[in-house]
C-alpha cells in the first residue's frame, strides 16, 4: 500500500508533466473505446438488420443452391411438401422463389433477381403488403432505385426464362421503394408476389429457399439448413477486418502514450538518482524502490482511465444517443457492406474493462523496464548523484 | 557499544587494479558520542560512514553496528537497520522535491507503518526540535539551504534513531546556519543521547565535536577525545 501511496504522491506533486502523460494516454484509451464501441455498435446493428430483413432465424436452401454462385439459381427450386406447407401455415417459415431476369431501365440492360415472396408474411421486415391487390407490381430498395435512377410508379420492362427455358417479358410497375441497410436485399432484386412469379415461371407450388422464424427448426426433409453463424459470416469478416484497421490506429496512439511514459521513466531513473539513493538510505530495499517507480508509471494509466472517463463519458453518451452519421462519408451499401446511415456505438462493460486492462498492463510493462535498472544502482553513488 | 570495526578494509576496483579506500580500520564508538571523522578529500571518511550506515559492505574485516554484522546482513535486514535505527544527513540535504517539509519528515515513519496520528505527533515534535513548525507545508524549493538541512535533521531524528550519520552537513551552509545546525544537533545529542557521527573537514564542526578520528589515505592516524565549546 505504501508503494501506491508514495507513487500517487509523487505523481500528483509532479504537476503538469504527469498530466501531459496522462492526457496523451487518455486519448489512446478514449479512441480505443470509441472505435471499438463504434465497431461493436455497427456489428450489432448489422446483425439485427440482416436478421430483420434477410435471414430471420436461419434459412433452408434447395439442394444445389449457392447464394454465391448465380449459375445455381436456375435449377434451385423444388415443390413444397405437405410438411413445408404446414410450416408456412404455422408462420414458422416463409418461402422465397428466385428467378434470374434482365431489367431494361430506360433502355439499358441490368441483370436482376426476381424474388417472389408471400405478401402476407411477417417474418421479414420487407413491406410486401404494398403488393397486395396490385397486378404486375414490384418493390425495390432505395439503393437500387438510386443506382438505376428509378422512382415510385415508374414502369420497368423485365425479361426472364420460365422453367422450360422459354423467354418471356412483362412491364412491371414499381409500387413502392423501401429503405434498407442490407445491401443483399436492397441491390439487384425486384420483390413481387410469389404466386405471381410462380405463374410467370410455371413453377407452381415451388420455392428456392425457406426463411425460418423458428430457432429450433433445423431440418425439413430434403432442404439444406443454413444457420445464422453461416449466414452472418460475411458481415463478421468485414467487421473483423475493419476492427483490425482500428486496432492499428489505436496501437499507434497507445504507442505514443506508452513512449511518453517510458521516456519519463528513463529520465526519472537518471534524474532522480539522489532520490533513489535517499529512499534506500531511509530504509527501502532496491526492489521496493523499483516497485514505487513501476507503480508510478502504471498509475499514469489509472489516471488516464479516470480522466478519459471524465471527458469521455459525455462524449460517449452523446454518440450513443445521436449516433454517428456515415452517409456523407461513404455509401457503404453500394460497396456491399451492411451499415445504416447512422451508426449507434455500443459501449459494453467488457469493452471498457478490457481497454482499461490493456492500458494498465502495457503501461506497467513499459514502466518496469527502465525502473528495473534501479536494482543495479549503487546507493552510495546514487545519494551523491554520481550514477552514470 | 554502538559501532565497532575490526581490521576493516574497503577496496574499489579501478580499471584492472584496486584502490584501497580504507585500510585496517579498528575503532569503536559508544552510545551518545558526538564524533567526527576528519580528514582531507579521499581519506575514506564517506566510505567509512557508508559502511557504518550499512549502505556498503567491507571488502575484508567487518563492522558491527548496533550489534549487527554489516557483512552478514541481507538486503532486507540492512534496510530495516537503516529504517529503524540509523538516521542520515547529507551534504546536499537530499530532500524529496515534490514533498512538503512535513511529508519529507514523515517519510521514514511511513515505512515503519505507523498510524497517521502517531506520525503527526512525531513529525510535529521533530519540526519543533529544528524550529520549522511554521514551514511544515512549504516545499524544499521554497525554503533556504539552512532550513533544508534542518528539515534533513528532523527527518533523521523523527524516528528516534540510536545513531545519526552526517556526511559534511555544513559544507553548503554559511557560518550562521552551520552554527545553528550544529547547535541543534548537539542539543539533540545531549537530550536524547543519540550518537552522531560526522564526516567533515569543516573547522566550525570540529569545535563542537567530543571526539575526532583523523583519517588519511584510508588509515586512522589519530583518535582524540577533546573538550568542546560549552553550549
């Protein structure tokens, strides 16, 4: 305890120098928490949005279907069994029929995916009820509308092949444009009533995938189950990559803070040699003096965490309430990244605790390295300031 | 007996050879003595003080301080000896610059894990001995050299040690301050029977000493008990 008491006393009495070190270190602490909080917030939002708009509690794929391979779409459809129909009726799953097509907006050609879905489903957030009672109607996402320069009530000619490979075409009306943060839902798809698509393709009572609303449902006859760990893997990977980038930035900030402490410690051991000799003369062992100097350095990090909490808390509360707008800086959706226009950071106890721990441990190490030289100092030389 | 040295030799490595700083020192010092080690620079005064203060160990022979064999003390035992029984006063005061006068004096007691009230009583008494109760809150850089040395005396005396070691305590002080400091130490010597050992070549100090051990080239050349100025 005495080592802590003396270390605190030395630090507080050292005045401005202490606070400069503490301030730099607190910046590293705050940026570490801020950036990781933003990434965690984004991670949570992306996961929630993807589940709400795209995958719910898991998907069942037709055997052979691969969402990464467009060539598998054509053959990926099968007749719904009695069991599946019962699950649909119980609202445990909702069917989706996929058909590749080509749209011709303003005479240009664009490959699109026709997604036929149940207009009465309530598993996903998609506003499919807007299609009710409307013939040749489709919904599109706002990102796609922007890309293809389409707006509500515009007409869009679409050509597709039916199940026999015969080309057919029709002009759809865009009855609604929805906002969605999930690029795989927003971009490249036209949403229509599944019954209408079944008629257009001749795939009566068929579907390509089933979206599940039931966590416990993991097997339906020949359908291939894909859980959320699999379906969210891409997002996790992108976020993990972003996190690594953030760690690099934080590492450099932390490095600056730790260098300041290291420099102070090296300078202290040299400049305060009389003090070190006097500590020993007054009855301290060398090891105890080493511990005082180490604790002094480490205490910088505790003060940094406290200072960071003082000015960081209102900042974090502000960002948690108002979020951080990304709309002006990057169109994440067009890059295929699930991110809303405003990210609401999430600061967990675990995140803050681990940031505090990281700063304390690293600053203790950099404080100890120069301080351990004290163990070799001759106290009689140190008292007279003759240690070289 | 407070201190006894037997055939004490201290050598320091200089390049490939050794420099003999102390050569066959045999002295004994009794409780309550006010004694000076006198001699020119390089005569071995400070080296002998460092060994008596358990800050250094002899190369050959031994020193017994308060019944402890300096050569055989572990680092921890030697730290305890210094903390509980020996007070140090240095030429350059060696006060902690970031501590107040009160905190500087309190330091040794903190190591002894005394309670706050015990510390306060002892510190205020020590400051009263040296006449600095009004400067308790000041930092060392806000007081004069003479006052700094008085703080150092208070720091050495606050734990009521049996032995105080003072290495050239008046070297940086003017005549008036030197007199004040020596007067204070002499009073404490009389009142508390604390043994004082000085290393000095200051004639002002010699006038106060009861016994002078003359050192030259690491050897004792004279050991005389003298009649000092009355206080």
